[in-house]
């Protein structure tokens, strides 16, 4: 009888110990799980915060860089826009010379002294106006601003002078043969002067392209 009582007491004691052990393990597991959850939450939050901070930093750098580009564009516009207008006016003025010259010499074919005198007067007035429009391109101001643009404008400036001299040479050559010219010869000379003008227009294209790059901040 006593044996059974001792056995029951022993079983009750073991059961109590087991329950206590289970409770300990459950408690430890809960603490560990809570710790792991907190750790994961911490690293997840930290990565999210770090990512947001990085994005904000990149955005600030981008905004600062864009603000600097906008500032440079605004400063450039103050002298690039007038420069482009002067260049276009100079090229347009020289480009109109062949037409005026052609019109004058075609009139001389009519052998009408009155019309010839009037045509010559009109051409001389055109020359005066043209010379007034050939303003100084102020290439010196470009020095140090943009090497590529400066080189292009200097080339055009030089070609403008050369083209003017070549056109004047054609005019002098035709004037010496006044009264002997044929319509075919005048057309041939017109083609020659048009080639001179086309070379100027060809030089303007890369200049306009470079100015546009500088005005949009896309220059290489």
C-alpha cells in the first residue's frame, strides 16, 4: 500500500517538474520569438529608413545639380541669344547679295539706260544697307566661354569676310563686262555666288546646334 502511495507521489512530483519545464521552455520560446521579431523589425525598419535617406540625399544632389544647370543656362542666355541673332543677321545679309546682284545685271540686258541707272542706284543702296547690317560679331567676348563655340564662330566670322570679298570680286568682274554679258553668263555667275552663300549657311548649322546645347545644358 505504501508502495503505491510513494509511486503516486513520485508521479505527481515528476508531472509537476514536467509542467514546470514545459512552462520554462514555452516562456523561453516566447521570449526568443519576441526577440527575433523585434530584431527583424529593427533591421527592416533600418533598411527602409536608410533607403529613404539615400533617396532624399540623391534627390537633393539632383536638385542642386539641376539648379546649377539652370543658373548656367540663364547666364548663357544673356549673351547667346544676342549672338545667335547677330550671326543670323550677318549670314542673311550676305546671303541676299547674289539676288540683288543678279537683279541688277539682268536689268542691264534690256539696254535701257534709265532702268540701268535706277537698278544701279538700288544696288548701291542695298550695299550701303548690307554694310550697316554686317555688325561686329564680338568674337572676343567668346574667349573662355566655350571653346567649341568660339572656334565655330571664329571660323564663320573669317568666312563672312572672305565671302564678302569673293562676292565683290564677282561684282567687279561682271561690271567690267557690262553691256557684253549674256543671260547665260549671268545665270552661271549666280550659281557661283550661290555656292559662296551655301558655305556660310553650312557653317551656321553646327553653330546653332552648339548654341542650343549650351542653352539646354546638354553640351558634351
